[in-house]
């Protein structure tokens, strides 16, 4: 039997496929995590001041996000038509190209162009989520999305700290290593990774449905999801604002370099892996996904506020350790969205979620870097340097209010239906 013939049609096939996709995601996230501590510094080699560095890092991040916004629903729809495996292989090749070309970029405009191309080809997270949905029952999805999130976390444990240490040697070295990992993932996908979507559940590709605006409308129209799309958008905007400003913020406020940022991102990945890989299963035995979303959003809002207020670098680690419930929100929301979609449209649905995240990734550098630019001239340790994190705390607080109202209304509707 070929690798492509091992599908999720049988329980044994379902069990076998899960470790394959987890290994794939682990290698993928390690390669991405490697460059996080050093990309802002690499951009800084082409600029002459911290203000210019902040601006151009925002441009680089914006370019990737806008390309990914248009590309993700197309790749998600293609995975519904041709299967998950070929689209994942395309994404791995795109990553390898991106990393090697970034390392060799002789000018800032080349770096921007490379991020544009790689953003259009990269939808690995969305396709991996579709893969997990293919091989899981609705009851298993919250836990398995938690395992997927834990694998993302492990990738961020190994990636950023390694990238920070390699970046201390040479800023370009992490990009070469990341490119090598992406090529390794391509070979793993070719020879080992099975296909998860049987031919009977595939659907024709339609350009109209692959339009990002149309895909977001369809996502919002899913039964019982509606306002949760807004919750996901606000949470994603906060998360990407954090990603786009963390390294710059800690450098401005605490004087951190690649090594310190690598270790701090290691801590984030470690907590994500512990919560989503182990604690998530226990939490779901005692709580519904809806309750985890509510509590997680409150925890996240307080954490962003504390990160912005922290006067000492060690406090960033303390907040990461206390934000346990914040790491349960994404997996819980994804399981609800996936369960609302049918078996033939998981790729397009997860592609729509990825497109929504990409839209937020477009806005995040504009808002985060813009807010940080306003305060980048202030002295090290100044209160106002935390401005992007105060903004994130507000976003999470608004998301929590919307989620509370939505779940309360859903509960009231269900109670009325039962009484009738």
C-alpha cells in the first residue's frame, strides 16, 4: 500500500495518520520558530535607526500577511479538491525558498519580495488543521486540536531558542538551518506522510468560493459560529500584534537581544505544549470548550496588560507561567468552527480561518509597529513602551464580552427549544 493510500477511512488509519501530521507540524514550526528572534535584527541591518527598523519590519510582516490573506483560502480549497498532502508539500517548498532567499537577500526590497511570494504559498497551519479534522470525530476535535497546538508549542520551544543562539553566531545562520528543516519536511511528506482526505469526500475547486471575502462570509454563516468569528479575529489581532512587537518591545524596554528573546519565546512554547498537550485533556473533562474560551480570554487580557506594565524582564516569564488558560482558547474555538462545517468543506473552512488570521497579520504590523513607533524614542523601561500590549489587552477584553454574550444567547435558545 502506498503512503497516499493510507486514509482516514478506518479507525486504524485514523490512529496512524495523527502521529504523521504531528511530526510534520513539529518540523514546520521549528523552522518558522528559528527565524523569529533574528528577523527584526536582520531587517535592522538594512536600516539606520530603531524607528526605521520598526517601520520596515512592519512592512515585511505586512507583505507576508497580505499575500497569505489571498493565498490561504485558495490553498484550502485546493486541498478539498486534490487532498491535503500535495498542498502541504507545496507549502514546505515555499518555506524552503523563503528561508534561503531571505538569508541571501542583498537589499531590503528583495526581502520584501521574498516574503510576498512565501506568504502566497504558505497555508501549512490551515491544511494541517483540516488534516486533523479529516481523521477525527467531532468529539475528538477539541482534544486533537489541542495536541496540534501543543506541537506548535514544542516547535516554538525548540525553534526560537535555537534561532537566538545561532543568531548570536551569525544573523543569517538560522535562515539556512530553517531552510534545511523545510527541505527535510518536504522529503518526509513525499515518502512518509499519508493522505487524509478520501476521494469520496473531495469537492470541485471553485474560484468564487476561494475568494477571501466570500470565504469569510461563509465562515460567519456557519451555524452557531457567527459572533465567534469576531472573537477569533480580535484574538488573532492581539496575538499577531504580540508577535510583531515582542522582540522590538523587549529590546526597547529591557535591552534584550536574540538570545534573551529566544529563551523568552522558548518559555511561551513550553507553556503552550504543556497546556495543550497535557492539561487540555484534563480541562475538557471538567469544562466545556465554551467555558475554556471565556476563562482563557479573561486570562489573556490580564496577561497582555501585565506584559505592558512589567518593569523588569523576569516578570515577562512570570506572566507567561500564569497565563495557563490563555493557551486553551485557540484549540477550543477551532473545534467549534470545525464541528460546524461538513466533511467536504473542512479545507475551505480552515482556509477561511487561516485567511482571517492572515488579515489580522496584515493589520497587526500596522497597528503594533505603528504604536511602538510612537513610543520608540522614550527611555528604556518607560511605561508607555508597553502601548502595543495595552492595545492587545483591550482587544481581548472586547472579545471576552462578545463571547460571553454569544454563549449566553446560545444557551437561552437551546433551553427554549428544549422547553418547546
